[in-house]
C-alpha cells in the first residue's frame, strides 16, 4: 500500500508530520516524481503515489484470510540508490514507499546528519529510483574520520554497508529500561496489527519507535535495516526526539541494526527473535538494553555492562 510519505498521518498513536519550512532541509512531496514540494509534474497515475510515471505498478497483495494463495503472496522490491555530496553511497533493495524517510534515516544512522538541519538538500532523480543528498561538509569529514571498513551486512540482499569496529564503541552508562514484559507484549501486538503488508503476505519486516506506551512511528520493508531507517528517518523529519526511546523490530537484532540504534541514542531494542553476539557487544558497551523473545512469557533481557 503506497502513499505519500510526507502526507498528514492519522490514526491512534501516530504522530503527524509538521510542515517543513521552505529552503534549507526541504524535502520533495514524492521521492520519485522529480518535483519540488508543492508543484511540478504529475508524480504518477492515481492510486500509485510515490511511483514515477512509466514505472512498474506495485503488485496489490491478496487477502490472507488465514491462508495465502501462491499467486498473491508477493511483496514489492526495487533498487533505490543514494549519492551523498556527489559520491555514490548506497543502493537499497527495498519496498518502494517512505523513501524520504529511508534516505534520511540511513544518513542519520551512518552519521552524515544528526538533525534535519544537517540535511541541506534531498533531491529525487526524475528518471530513475534514486536521490542526491547534500549534507554539511563538516559531517562528511566526521564520517571519513571514523575510518570505517566496508562489510557485507547480514541483511536481506547483497548490500554493503560501513560499520565501525564494534569493540571501538565507547563505553556509556545505561540509557534506560524497557517496559515490563506485559506492556512490551501490548506494544508488539499493536505493531503486528498495523502491519498491512505482513497481514496480507507474511513476507515483510516491520519496525516502530515507541515511548513504551504507544507506537510513535511505524514502517514496513522487505529489509530489516530499511524498516529501521524509515522509522528513524520519520522521527528526524518530524523533528521528534529519538534519544531514550525504544525500538521494536520483527527480525533478529544484527550488529548493523544495533549500531544504528546506538548512534540514535535509543535506550533499548526489542524483538520476538534474538540478537547476534556482535549486537550484544555493541549494546553492552554503549549502555543499551537488548530484549530477545520479547513476546514470550520469559523474554531474554540483555543489560549493558556496569
């Protein structure tokens, strides 16, 4: 189900996006239209917001109704590229919606931006699925100074990423505690209920930012890390605080995901699955709690080092 990612949001527990000011940091209405916010060429035929004219029409998933039919249980997947200050940065294999959020969240997770003010411009390509981002030069210098190595991540698809040495993560005090197991199960129940693509196909990942009482931002994507980038990007765009919040994910907690959460200042990450060993190393050093088997009667709570 595609939609304009910066359109007003509604529904219980969802934080609406405030309008963006014109000028610095402005984002386009549709990531694939090649137009600026508020006008320009038609972003696509009715019913397919977020797709450029002539692009592949997304498959509409069939109803599961307790059982998926073989010809309807598919999920959308498309390559989307990003250049940062004129240099190729990443190509995602992703679900093609909330793409401004995806790009903004990835830039935040990799350290290119800290707030929306660091994002000078985010411009979509009019003829291809991609973005050109312009960030402040001092942020580029900070990323390069970290001397990261490129690795093949454990995410969905052969996508490479930059990841700092987990053992180089600075020690920090504990950031906060997750909610009680009963309350954690309640917010996960809400996460699953909002998963439109998951409920239709069973073949998608989801992520959400939470304050422990309700979901603040929610996203689905074929890739675990993409879903996380989308919810963090949504919070950055909305200028909502991220530090001290919790992150809910439906897949395992990998080192890359833990590193993104650590950089964002999250207090905890919870999953119905389990964390990896490197994710535990990162979390324990940076003061973040990881919760595995979060919807079970006995969740595994991994607290940081004293």
